[in-house]
C-alpha cells in the first residue's frame, strides 16, 4: 500500500483515550456535604437572659448543637472551681441542665465560677476548662465558643480584691469559769432557735431557711449529739459572717440580743478574741464596721446573704 501503515493485529488491544469532563462526577453518597447548621447562633446565646451567672465572676462558655440531644451524664469540667450548666430546651426555654431521659437540649451556657474563697482562677485553669467544654461540644456534635480569658480576668480581679477585703466574720465568745454541761448548752441554744447542723455547728436560720448565725466550739472541734450528751464545755463562740447575713442593723442587733440571752441563761461571760469583756464602745465600733462593710458590698451589687454572695463566699 502507498503512504499507509500496517494495520494493527486483530489480537492486540488498542488503548484509546476518551475525553473527560473538567470535573469528576461524584455519586450522591460520595459528594462532600456541608456541615449542618447550629440550632442557635452564638450571638443569641451570649445575649440571652441568664440570671444564673454574673459576668464578673463566671467565666462563660457556650455550646450550640446541630440537633436536639439529651445530656446523658453530667460532665466533669473542673476539679477546683464550681461550675453551672444551663441548657436551652427544644422549646427555647433555659433551665438548669440535668441528665433527664427524654429532655433534649439545643444549646448550653456553662459558667465556671472563677471567684470564691478558693481564690481567683488563673489563666491555665480557664484554658483547661475551655478544653473540657470543647471536648463536650464535639462529643455532642456541636461547637463551642469561649469568652476571652485576658479580658475576663481584667474584669474579675477588682471583684476578687473586694471579696477578699469584705470577707470578715465577727466572733463573740461566751465562756464559763466552771464549765457547762453539753446537754444544758444544747437545750439553751435550741430554745432560742438554733439547730445542730451536719457540719458540727449550731445554726440559726432566717424565715427562708438560710443560716444567719452559727455557734461553734472554742477549740474548733465539732459538736455531736453523743459528745453533747456526755461532756462539759468551757463555752462556745457565736459567729456573724458579714457576707452571709442579710444587710441591715436589725440583724446585728438580733445577733447581740441572742448572745446576751444565752449569756444570761447559761451564766456565761461575753469576751472578745483577747478574752477581754465586751465593752459598749467595742460593740458600737463593731456595729459600725459591719454596716459599713455591708454597704460596700451593696455598692458593688453584691447583696449580703443573697445568691451571689452565697456563691462567692463559700
């Protein structure tokens, strides 16, 4: 043949390049899917009314989920500092989150209480808390958003310093020269409304059940029913926690009246920390100091004996 080439053998395969589209085709199962949207935007979470928290004291983290999910177990997010978890249910209501079967949440607001009598949480502790929250969010197919740590600490330090300043307890000691029987002591204090508490102190409660004043042993040991029934005491101390007693001069007057009545009932002497008899001038000074300290708390929007004070001074 002229100008031609030998045709391929019939028994040899010939590779033929076929034209392809610019993009590969994916089956419906192989096509990358965009992440499902979060049920609540983080801005909406941050601006929700959350009376459980105080932004000066609680370092906040927020978790938003992609579908309603039960809280199967209460997570452990911090070892040293208390925290609260508030959940937003599927009907948009916020409540304290609990692992209750059938209750599904679409988001959570989580506050680490960074100020307490344990001291102010440091940057490392807040970072670890944030990592735990992030792991919780991932385990529930959600995302987490955390407050800025340096900004939070800058706002929290002044409040922590104020708390350290006002965290004072007034002690009045009632002592006997010859000792008093434990059974007699218990009968007298219970007649005036004190009750023996689980921590080994006697507590005097207000109408709401919160403890206002306490009675403890002189040596720091616990009162127990068995010891009160079997041994004498040299006396006891009455304590007025300025941060935990509701404000107002009437409460300090009530505290002093109770001390005077117990002194009379048990034939005890009222003395201060130096074992000096209480004077009228001492009582006036202490009364003025208590009222001024509580006023300082009120100026910082911390009501003595209120819910925030009970959290901060525990």
